């Protein structure tokens, strides 16, 4: 099978869906000739034209609200928000309108839109271009939230998100855009249903539950531990909402030791939800150690590259947390 | 020369305005009796705005409503029974009791919903108008909002977006002079809100918001205009007789000011026009009042007899299938 980058996978998902359904339109800042802030949409303007690949003013609120309105009236818009930090400017239409319109209008509305946005640190973007804000959107009933960690998952999940009849926040990972992964040939269509976690590495001693760019990092650490005879299972949550609780609980029951890893700040982070899902379940009597969280520090993302790298879970910190669980 | 309006249209405008007035007077009464939960935002005194505009529209034209939008609902031919049921939070209401009057919507007649967020409907309207243009329909979107909303970022971003994309949307600002308690003189440095259109490169007009006939006629022209040229801002200058909501003690304005505006009642004005132009007799108008009162009574009975929604169904509409 061929290998493509995560960014190419996202582009292929959008292009394939746009070929399939003429009601899909794509709004965003500089997504046309420029190809988007991270080059994800390069070439799409040539294929789909200005009627469907639509450069917008720098108006995150208006374009998100516009997408919600277009979705409520029969289209299936995709919106690209150039950095996930900028969803702060789009929160009103996302949270009060898109997420609630079906419920508050008694089921009359559907809002089939996807808000795609890159999140995460590691690029030197500093405080306002590096955050991982997924917990904010996970806290809003009516939204679905997806964070893929591989090219394969990015393509299959985005295609499913575009076909979903609800507003989906699809958080891509800046540092994964250039990573390559095995993806079926164009034409061999596949979709990954939302709400299904994926066991990226099968193990029996310790479970690491993670998502996004921490997945490859945890897999690397798990590989190192296997040489020492510690067999780690790595569960990639993939869809934060709806959460595949069964998968997490089954893995916890099997290993009895759970480490939750994410890049976002710890306080109020989604790791708390994951940890309590495991603790507050039938897995509890199987646990042989406290469920441990390893998250980003509760600080804004600093500019300095050495500091930036140290405030998120590093391989060393993950290894240390694994050892603590192992020795408990 | 003024466009001649048929007797049928005059009757429709007058009847809808009195129906709206009675609907709200009744709602206020029910609120005082403790039958309505939450709050009420009445548009008494502003009936000509939503009714004048919406009576021009076809079912396929979309509207985005405000929290003070009963005149817009009635203008767009929504069912009084289901509106009343929603007011009472009943399962037969437009939103199955989930939204209340602040979130009333009827997609079957083109109402994409009322909004509890000031200016919240304005970006949504650009999307609805985008769909209309994308699907090459000959319908338009009308977006209602108040004077206060024109100070929100959503107003600025959306009018700019609609302008650069030439979307078929008519922005209708109901200027009732107050954003809750704050007079517009304290929240903006202009008195004619339609001037704001200039900065987006679109047409803006300012009308007497208590003159239902002028509003109707100008909306007919505006619909043609926006289909051809893109967005337009229409400001309807009016006044709300009651407080912002039920908790408002109205310390910020004088009784004299309110009384002066009551003299400019849009219903009284249209009624006098109908009589002086011999379109209807006093008896005809009285009959309409009796009919409207009966319609309200039927709606109350329907709403009161309707079941409460059940908690078993609470998850039904959080997500679509």
C-alpha cells in the first residue's frame, strides 16, 4: 500500500467527499490559491473552483455562523479555522447556535458541518497559536469532537465527519501534518465511524489512553519498554465525543493499570473525563494502581523551544509515569 | 407614486397586528398568573415591523428572528396554537417545549428560529442566503435584529461578508431606541443606524417603524433589490411599550415618553387609515378583533390541554441520526 502524509490524507478526504456530493462547500481564510495556513487545501481550488473553495474575510465568527446557516438550509459546509486558538473568535456560533439548534428547535434543524482546525504546540507559535482547546468543545452537548493521530485515521474519520448530520469539530495536529502513513489507494474507499477508539498497540501490562500527537510518542515509549519485558497497550481515543467508553474500560480491565496522556493542560482537561470513565466503571475492581494522568503543564505555551518542548508530556516523562505504575 | 395595496393585504396586515397584540397581552396575563416559566420579551408597539416585512415574503424566503419576535412569527404565518404551546413549554409547541418563545422556529414556513443571543442570527442569515444563491433559488433571507445588535461584532463581520459575497439578504434592524435599559445615544455616536450600511458598501434605508404600509411597500422593493444587488440594511424606527422583559422596572425612561409613543400606535394608525379610506367599516374591524380574540382563546385551550414533554425523550434531539 502507498504512504501519504496526514495533510494529504485530510485533503483527499475533503476532495473525495466534494466529488461525491455537490452540496459540500469549503469556507476558510486563505484556503484557495494559498492552500490554507498549513497547505492542506493546496490544489483544491483548481479542481473545485471559487464557487466551492471559498476564501473568506478574516471573520471567524461570521464564517462559522455562515456555515451553520448553510448547513441548516441544506448544504454540508466545511470550515477551516487556521489555528485552533482562533475558535475563541467562533465560539458563539459554534456553541450557542450550531450545537444547540437541533435541540432548541425541537428537532427541526440539522447542522451537518465540519469545523477543521489544527491544534497543538511544538512549532514555536507561542501562546496564541499553540493551544490544545479540545476540552472546551467536548463540554458542549450537540458537538462531536475528533482528533486523528495517523494519516489513515485522518482520512477515514474526516470522511465520516463530513457525512455526519451534526456539527463536528475536527482537530488536526500541526506536528503530524508531515508524518506519513499507510493509506489505501484512491478508489478503495473506507470510512471510520465516529465514536470508535482504536487499540494502536496490543499489550497486557499497562494501558496508555491517549490521542492526537501523543499517540506516536506513546507508541515509541511502549516499543522501548517491550525490550524490558513490559507490555504496554496503547489506546487511541480518536473520537473524544462520543467517547468509546467500552474500549477504554475493556483495556483497563485487561491490564489493571491506566495512564492517560494528552498535550492539553491538565486542569479541566479531557484526561479527567477519560480517567473518571475508567474509575467509575466495572473496571474499578480490576485496577491494581491509581489511574494516572500525564498532561501538559498548566501554563500558556512559551515561545522558547526548549521550554515549549518540556511543558508537554515528553518521552522521558511518559517513561517515568509508566515506571511509577509498573512499580506501584 | 405609492404602490396600491389590495383590500386582502390590508386585512392581513391589520389582522396579524391585532392578533400579535392580543397574543402578547394574553401572554403577559398568563405570566402574571404564574402559568409561564422563564421570562417574556414583548413587542407591543412594534407589531408593524415584523408583520409589515414578513407579509411580503414567500414561504421559501427565510427569516432569522429575535427574542422579541412574536410579530415576526405571526408575520410569517406561524401557528398561534403551537406558539402558545411553546410559550407554556408543552410537547405540542414548535420546539417540543425545549426552546420557549425565545427560540421559536418553524422551518416549514421558513423561520430558521428566534435567537436568545443578541445578533446571534446575523451570521446564520448569511449562511442561509449563501445556500439560496448556491442553489440558484429566487428566494431571499431576512434577518431581524435590534439596535443593540448593531454594536456586536457579529453584525460587522456578517454585513461585510454578505456584502463582499453579494448575498441575497435583507438585514432588518428594529430600532426601539433601547438595548435593555441603555438608550442608543449612550451606545452609539449616530442616531440614524442605516448610516452603518455605508461602511460595508451596501444600501441602507431608515423608515418609520410604526407605519405598516410603508414597511410593506419598501420590503417589496427591497426583496427585488437584494435579489439583484446583494444585501441591504433596512432600519425600522419604533418603540417598545413594555419593559425589556418581565423583570424590568423601567427606571431609565419617563412615562411621558412612553405615552407619547403610545399615541403613535401602529395598529391605531392603520385602523384609522382603513376607516378614512373606506376600506373597512368600524364593524368590520370589530369583527376582526372578535375573531382574533377567539383565535387566542382557542390557542390557550390547545396549549393548556397539551401534555408536558417527558424526560424519557430528553436525548432525542441532542444529536441527529
